[in-house]
């Protein structure tokens, strides 16, 4: 089954404790992306990757890191989480880098930072 | 700056009636426009997109949307709403030659029996 998976689905952590949210897709997609969803703000793009070893900032990259060492994986790293990073996070992938392709989304990771 | 606006936080409609969820955008360049739906505790699912060509595009579950360049709008429509259409709907835009996506704030659609 074609899918985007994220782990963990739920995470409660404390301020400053490094964490990683994993994302994996099995569709051989080139483009992958991370978003955060906050009430009233919709989805905001954090980082995206056009291919292996090619990443760039979205609209809200502060406090986040990403890496793309393999085509299928695109982990999101919070090196020192803060309460304002409490949010619902989505990973997405897209066939190719072309602008006309739709994205496939993972099920989401709900992060709470206390 | 690129932006997408969904002016209604919530749309209420009776089952069987037509529905419209509004979306307007502001971009510098040619837009590629998308609609996604989100059911509770789920990720977003693709509904339809406008890339080029016919301004009226048809998508999944009987939804359609009309691209209006002069009004910079891409409203989502369905002739006859179902209770199962109740969900959160997002409009998104990507601009030609740019790699970022921009999403609206979402519109909650409530379809009552």
C-alpha cells in the first residue's frame, strides 16, 4: 500500500530535550516536506526537500532541522524543543519536483512540549 | 508575499443542498491550486487541482472547483452535500518556479441531515 508513515504519532516531552520525528514514504517520491498545523493558521511549511541531500527552508524553519540521506526518509529534528513548538506535525511527499503534483500526507504527529 | 485566504472558518449546509467553500489567493506568478480534505485524527487527502486548461476541474467524491484568474479565486463546490462531507477543507497554492506550498487556514464544513 502506498503510504507516508510518521513516528511517533503522539509525543509529550519537556523543554530542551532533543527529539526526532521520523517520516518515511514507499512511493519513490522525490519531494518531501514537513508542516505544522495550528488552529486558525492552517498548515505552514517548515522544511522541504527536492531530493537526497537537497533541503531548503519553508516559511517557519526556526527551531527545526531536517536531513535527507535516503530518498524514502525525511526526519524532523527538534534539538531544543520549546512550548511554542507544541503543534500537530505532518510529513508529505510528492512525485517529482514539478509544481503540478499533489502531495500525499502522513497521519500526523501530535507533539506537546511542557 | 504569497498567501491563501479562506474567508469562512465554518460553512453550514443541509444535506442535499449545494455547497461552496471559498478560497482566494495572492501570488506573484502562475499558480497551481489544490484542495485537500482532513477528517478528524487523519492526515490531509487530495481532492482536486488546477494546473492549466479548463477552469472547471472535477475531483474526488463529486467535488469540483472553478479557477477564476481575474478574481484570483478557486472555490470548491458540490451540487448536493452529504453528511459524510463534513470535514475540514484546505486550499493550497504553489507558484510556478517556486518550491514552497502555501495553505489557507481551513474551513470546517458541517453538513446537517
